[in-house]
């Protein structure tokens, strides 16, 4: 199997003097993924090619070709490079002040769902208030719909592989973070409804306190798990260093 990319990546990594684990940590992935690239079992996602090129000071074309570009190759792409470099995100109408990558399809879908949820909440509140004169206490529908957007965002984040891997690389547990976030938002929503509809603000504020304490316990358990995982990665990295 032709593995020019993997061989070239291995050479670049050795020249820079970094391990597979260190490279994986910088990219927010697992060192097993790097190992698969170098053995030719897999190729990195397109979104990772630019970060890899920056780490090793090689162009994306060089990575894909599996070799350093010659002077002739550089001349062919010079004009294209100049045109790309002229683009300034800070001056563009839709990216002004934003230097990060454009929104992904997943992020756009999440935004649409959140906007739709809030819009439905406002419409339902207006209908209830207009038809039944129940403006109070059903104002709670609007903050509830906004809080529910937080749950939608958490679900989209935890199911996003790249974000999940970046958190894992930082030794953060994305799953416990998601559970804590959803639990805390749910407790606030329940408390708002009990308080606004049944006028039982006291003593049911305890619901929020219990939720916060539960999140503390869940977060601590998640940290313990991540410490164990980090230790396992360190042992695994020692094996890769001998390659």
C-alpha cells in the first residue's frame, strides 16, 4: 500500500522531535489516530491538514504529496498564495472581528433549532396571554425556551467528535460536563415553573442547590476517570517512544 503521507509525517515528526502522543495532544485527537496515519491505515480529516502543516512548517500540498516541494513547485502556487493571503477576515462583512473558521453545518443546525425553540416559546406565550389573559405567570415560558437552547447546544457539542476529542486531549471529560450542564439547566427550568405557576419559590430553591451539588459529585467522578485515562495514555506513549 502506498503510504507517502504516513512516511512523510513520520519523518517530519522525528525531525521535530515530538512523540505521537504530543502531536495528538496538539491536534486534539488520540495518539492511536496518529499511529494509523503513519502506518497508512487511515488519513486525517481535511480540517486537520492545516493544523498539521503549521506544526511542521510544511504546506498542505507537501503533506499530501509526501515530500517537500521544489522551487519549481513553489513558483506554480505563488500567485494563488498571494490571492489567499489578501483575504482579511476582520474586514469582511460576514466575518468582521472573527478569525476562527466558518460555522459548520452542525453548528448552523444547532443555531436554527435554538432560534426556532425561542420563537415557538414567544408565540405560545403570546397566544396564552391573548386568549386566556394569562400573561402572568406564563412569562416563564420564554426564559424556559431560552434555557432549553442551552440543552440543545450541550447535546450538539457532546455528539461533535472533534470537540469531544479536543476536550479529552485536555483531560476534560465531555460526558460528565454534558450531564452536569443538562442536569443544572433542567433543575432551573423545574424551579422556574414551580415558582411561577404554583408560587412556591420557597423552599423549592433547594432544587437548584441539589442540582449544583449533584453536578459537583458527577464532575469529581469524571475527573477521577480522566486521570486514570491520562495515566493509561502516558504508559501507551512510552511504548510509542521506542518506535
